[in-house]
C-alpha cells in the first residue's frame, strides 16, 4: 500500500506534495508553491510574486508554505501583507493553503475568514487548546514525525476528527508508513481505513 505524504521536501517522493524551494522550477509531480516567511525579500517582493504566479501549473496542488512566524526577522506587518496576498492567490486559482505558523496561531485564525479554499496547518505539534481552536475554525491539521514519540500530541491525534487530518514527513527522513501505523493504532482503525480517509480529505480540499 502507498501512503500519501501531505508535505515533504524530497524530490524523489512522487506520492505526496513536494514543497518546492523558493526560486526553483516546479517538478512534473505534485507540488506546493509559496513564499515562506523566512524567504521574504523586502526589496524584491514583486519579483517573488512573479515567480510564484508564473509557476502555478496543473501539478500545483496547494499554495504554501506561507503564513506567519514570530522568530524570523521580517517585520510582522510585512509578513501579514505577504500572507494576505497569497490567500488572495489561493482564492483566485482555487487551490488550498498550506500554512507555516510559529507562535502566531490566533493571528492566522483571524486571517482564515479571508480564505475561500481549505486551509491546512502543516507539522502541527502544539497544545490541545490550540488544536481545538483551529478545528473549530475549520482548519485541517497535518501531523508529522513528532507523533511517534510525543505523548500529548498523540492525545491530540486521538481527538482530531479523521476528516480534518493529514500526515507528512516534512523535512524529516523516516518512512511515512511508520506514522500511518502509529496513527491507525491511536485511532483504533485499520491502515486501509486510515489511508482511505486521508485520500478522501485530499479529494475534498482539491475540490474546494
């Protein structure tokens, strides 16, 4: 059985969504494209959006990573402008958003009302209350390697509805089947059934 990797950085993984690096040419396989907060070049914003908009092809499954990050040096107001503009692109091209968020979850929630497409927080590993607030606001949560060993995150996975969940490797090198096996155990369902739910979720976000 093949397992869909919702968000990864590995060119040789063709069954998933490959997050392309800023400035690169998209592959022939499914990918996501966006301007990550850390990559924002204040003096070259129009060129960055030119790259983004000219590389949205049929194989582009999502806009992102984009979002807000409290650690990078880019001023918050500029991050918000870039984020909002990518939300508008997502609305226009009818593709879901993959969100990178560091300590700015409630700000991201406030931007959600502007989004017409599905919004997915990738690599979620925060507290139960944040998970609950995101789910209440119709976000999807994508979980990664931390689920294999992080007990409180395992509790969050148990309580996250199957129809709001994705699984990913991100930039970690491990076999995603391990993650699917762990989540199927936590949810008390078969691997086949979990796989079915993830692919149904994928169809849902692709079809708006």
